[in-house]
């Protein structure tokens, strides 16, 4: 997004740079919802949308898009092109399907979706459950440790790397690259964050060019080989699209799962009665996964460009503007969720939008649910007395909400 300044607006409780807000943004969201449906926000030059019904509708509204460049030049749209020094990041980001619109989005998603069908994901279940069990066993053997680095991160990174065909010896940089690139999705990222994202984009791109070249020489039973084959069959997938797709799958394929895992366990430790109920009845795991993703949403905000004027509650949002869809607020909307601030692992009616909606609905949602349930069951089974050993350390991020550490003991 284009920024004006980083001074919070005086007439809104929304302050994504405030430590107090980052620790608990949900009271501010309640105030935003009570104050109206649309809130112009000067510090990020966006319109904040806090209500579930509006967020859900706009995710499906084709008058908005993740990009505008399929229809307008920067100048036509009233925007300034990104700085030239950021080009490696934008080349990588802008060719991934999350930041494309039809027909390119449709073409790429059709190819990738074959790897994420419920049947394909179900075939991964033994591998995911075995890996989750082994990771938790290691944590237990050591008497505890950082749940983030010992279980939450390695599980989804290994799974998506396995799907892509990244050799085990090459996997160490994947998480640091992903974290650096995802820093650019925060509001008004500072220059050092941008430089780190550009550097990671260059390194990640170079690695994937080598991997694609190797898979061309010796195809395997992996997604990269599948994308190459689809390209060779005439589906017009360029090498840059393959690279950007792999990066997107790695980033999106583990970032939300990592943060949902630690956010979820931190919430369970804050609600011992709910944790006790879960320990007593493991059949609650599927509904617990949904409720924990709703209660403390890993992706708090999703941006869309306004391609044609839209009107919400009497406010016209003009073409060229950007809307900030507040997922975290929508998931606490009392118009949709009974007693929304209460953590209820038995909640049956739970239409949260943590996986987005519309054409950009998370393609990896079935896999994320499998991973979250597998790690939760492994921890409940192998570490039934798991408890906090230190106060959780929250990352100073807003858009991607997660923890820097969650130290536990068994």
C-alpha cells in the first residue's frame, strides 16, 4: 500500500504500531464495528472494513482485486510504481496466484489445485501424523522447550517442502526466506524489512531456478515436476510463474499453520477450562481447530484494490483506493458469532473467514486443518500435562499475527 505517515488517526482505536494494540487488538475492533462499517485510515491510505458481512461480501466482489495491473497502469490508477530497488520482491510476489486475477489466476490455480484435493491431502495423513508424533516425542524427551521452533515450525515446513520436492538438506533457509518475504506484507514496512525481503527474494528465486532445472533433467513425484509437466503439455506456465507459485505455496503453506498453532496453544493456556475439556475429549479436536483459528486469527488483514467505485453504508470508495479487510474483527463480529470474545471449543456454527473466501480462498485449507489437528492430537496424547514455562513472546507484527516464542514444559 502507499503510505502517508505512520501516525495513528486520532478518531480511531485502530493503531497497528502500538504494543498494546498488538497484544490484544480485539477491543479496538469492537469499537470500530460499533462506530460504523467503513473507516478511512490516513496512516496507510486505506479504508478499514471491520464487519463480517462486508468483509465476506467484498472478498467475493469482482469490482475489487488483489492487483490492478491486469487492467490499469500505475499512472492510470493514480498510484506510483514501486521503487526500482524493490523489483526482485515484486517480480516474485506479483506472479504468484494470490496476487493475480483471472484469467492468469484461474489458469495457475487450476494446475496447483490438483495437489490439494481432499483425496491428495488425505494421502499425506500418515506422513503428517508420523512427523507430528516424532516432533512432539522429541519435545517430551527434552522435558519441554519452545513449541514454536520444536513443533509449530518444522511440521508444516517439512510437509510443504516434501510436496514441492525440496531435498531435506536444502530446507534450512526456507523458513528464514519466508519470514523475510512476509515482512513486506505488514503495514508500511520500514526500509530494513524491505531490503531483507528483496535479498530473500533474490536468493529464493536463484535456488528455485536450480531446483526446476534439476527436475527438468530428472523429474520426480513432486509438485515442481508436476508444474513442469503441465507447462510442457501447453498450459503456458512460465518459469517465473512456477517460481512464484512455489514461493507462495511455501509461504502460505506454513505461515498460517505455524501461527495458528502457537496462537491456539497460547489461547488454550489462557483458558484452562477449555484445555481441560479438550484433554478429556479428543473428539473436540476438529471443532477446536476451527475455534482457535477464529478466536485469534493468524492473518488479521487482507488488502484489495478497488477497480470500480463501490458504496458501503452511504460511503463511496473510489476506484484506485485500497480496502483493508479486517479478518480478526470479522471473526469476532457478534452479528455472526454468539458471545464472540468467548473461546468455545464446542462452537458448532463457526463461519470464520480465516482462510479467506471467493476466488482467493486458501487452496491449502484442507492441508492446514490436517496439520493443525495432527500436532494438537500428538501434544494431547504425548504431553497431556503440557504447561507454560514462560510468558509467550509476541512478534511485533500486525498483519501476520503470531508469537516469537512459546516456551512449554511437560
